[in-house]
C-alpha cells in the first residue's frame, strides 16, 4: 500500500511537470511544440512525459531553439512549478533545465 502511494505521488509530480512543459511550449506556438516533440522522438526515442526522468533531453532541445525561445520556455516552466519546487524531483528537474 505504501509503495502504491509513493508511485501515485511520483505520477502526480510527473504529470505536473509534463503539463507545465506542454503549456510553456504551446504558449510559444504549436510549431515549437511540434518541433520539440519530434526531436524528443527521433533523437531520444521518448515522449514529453519522459522529460521528468530525463530533463537533460529537454535542456538540450531547448538550447537548439532559435532566439531566446528556450530561455522563455524554461522561465515559464519554472514559474508554473514554483510552488512545487520544494519536492526534490521537481527541484532537480528545474536545476537541470536551467543549466
């Protein structure tokens, strides 16, 4: 029962991160969202929810975006997750995408 509760808490954190990333990408525009998903799929063989466990993938992709789009996306994600960054996995995710 305790393991199930821990799994559920991790799934909630994963969902929060996924939604924050998705919203930040869509706020920039659908073409950017589509491009990030395509790179995740072709280069890393994963999907948006996998960025929770592998924030380095997202970090690398955001660095490839033109202009300051990557920085804007990271700042948007951080704002959305601000109230949850006391959770160690979310804090670690934010630290990785900031670098």
